[in-house]
C-alpha cells in the first residue's frame, strides 16, 4: 500500500530534484504524477545526471506536460561527478552547449559538482568537468544544481572563482553536512540549500536536523531526490521507492526543526524555487 499525505497547506510545493528517468518509474509515471498532485506538489524538476539522462529528462518533461495538466515538469542539463571521467574523453562541452540551446524544459545546469566519497570518477576529471559547467552556467545565465560529498574544500574553492560573476547562483542539492562552518560558507556565497528526506532519518539525519534552523528561510529549498531517500517519517509499511508525493513529509520535519508551521515552510520553499529557477 502506498503511504499518502494528509498534510495540506495554503501553498503548493515544488520538488526541485526528482530522478524520474530512473528505471523504477518506467511503468508508472502517470500514476506518480497523479499522486504528486494529490499531495499538493505542483511542479517537479527532473534531474539530468549525464548527457543521455539530460536528454531523457527533457523528453519526459515535454511528453508529460503535453499529456497532463496535473503537475508542471521541468528538467536540468548536466554531468554528475560520478560520470565525469566517462564524459571527459569526448566533446562533452559541445554536447552540453547543444543541450542547453535546444532543451526547452531546462531550468538549471546540473546535477554537477564533486564527490570524493566514492570517487567513481577521478578527482581531476571531476574538477575539470565541474569547472566547465560552472563556466556554462554563467555563460547561459542558469542556476546551478550541485552535488557535493566529502569535497567541500575543493568545491568552495571552485565556487569562489565564479561567485562574483553577475549570473552566479545555485543550490547545494541534498545537503547532508553536519558542519555549521560548511553550511555557513555555502550560505556566504548566496547559495540555496536543498533538503531531502535525509533530515527525516532518526539515525543518520539527527545532526543535520540540528543545523536546519541555521538555514535562513529565504535560502531553503525542498526535494525528494526520488526514488532515493524515502522520508522515514512516512507511515509504515514503507514503500520500496521514494516519489514526489512524499515531499510533504520533508515539509513536516522541517516545520518541526524550525518550530514553525508547515504553511511557512511551504510558502518560503515555493517562493524560493520560483525565484531561483525562474518558474
């Protein structure tokens, strides 16, 4: 049985990051969108993590925007750090430019960044491919949708190079750090902070939950990162996969962390998403 949300707010919700191109959604996208609409999710940004995934994200957004009016879909164009080495061996910059010029549903450059936790790509390749995407974001006047794991020092160093550019802006997606100093450094660059169901995890999300009140409400964004990171405050039995309809459970946990209403979380996160992504 699918868990459903009974939370309602005066504002719709925007899921700034969902991996709807993932194989787990192949057979049921329409039902996923119907459930999202019932949970007051009005907009979903589909994450592009490679050249091929970015094309697929735009295709999905275009197709389902034509077929349904329940949820508005957008997409991103980018190369995830895990895929940096694979893409660095051919003309990835030219292909990114082509996608940025032709993908009509695109609202951000990413998912891009650095991941030194698993190092599926070499650190040097990650830095080079990320730097290229930083250049393109400024060139095309697009916000950055960024991933960072165990690489905050290198990440901040690269970001500071571009931080004075008039078009520089973005979000640290799926923020999971436990360091107030790292959070404050990202905020000092006027970046937004994306929070997922990680914060709902009573085991590994405890320290993140303590940091949440240090995120100004005008810098807060919410996301599911579906099908990953199911919020553990959803009713049991838990479904196998996360999806956008579970975003209200992230809102509920954030309201608890800030000691404010879910209406306030919904209001600020929705306004912030509209502003950053020009929705």
